[in-house]
C-alpha cells in the first residue's frame, strides 16, 4: 500500500467507535489521546486568561493608588514648606518692626534700611527685609516693612506691613 492510500482508523467524537468500520480494540487511539489533551488545554486557556486579566487589573489599581499617594504626599510637602516660609517671613517682619522702633527711639532721623537675614545657613536660605520710614507729622511717623523669604526662590513669600508710630511728646523739642 502506498502511503497516500493507508487508512487510519479515527475515533468519532460522538460515537466512540472507529469511523473506518474496523473493529475497536477498546483502548483509545493516539489521536483520541491527542484530542483529549487538546480539549484539556482549551479548557485551561480561558482560566489562565482570566487569571492574567485579574492580575493586570489588581496591578493597575495598585499603581493608581500608589500614584495618588505620591501626589498627595508631594502636595502636603509643598503646603507645609509654604507654611514654613510664611511663618519665617512673618518673623522677619516682626524683627524689622522691633528694630525700627528701637532705631527711632535712638534717632528721629532714621529713614529706614535694607538688610539680608541669613535664616538657614545649611540650606543657604536668606530673607530680604526693606524698611521705609515716612514722617507724617512732627511726632508721628509711618513705617513700611517688606519682607521676602526665601530671597531667591520661585515661590517666595512676600509680606508687607504698614503701621504708624507715635514718637511721644519728649521728642518734639529735639527736632
């Protein structure tokens, strides 16, 4: 017999008997075993796909949560840094006001000044303070203080404060 003419008995999937009409030996043929293995694999593939999709969804959710936590942490850090700069700038203004009052008590001719305060030497952060004194009346002067902290930063805090100072009756005769 030629190779092309060989008849190979094939089990019918529905009847369990060979389709070529030859008697069944009772044991499954290699083709039947192959079909059974393929059927098992085809049943597993959807389950494996579901597991893969589940893992990907869980990883995606964890990634989104991680990104949200990092964004929240960065936002809170920026907010706290801004608050710290605001407080430091406020302290610079208070210092300037106190210094201005002392200078005005020493000399009524004090016109103001500008100074740089090194606040954090380790980080190189400094504040810029400008004091301007205007005479409103003989005994009264108006003081303007501008403080900027940190001095050379994109997000520097700027506080301006204006107030009046009464020099008192004893300074009237000195001028």
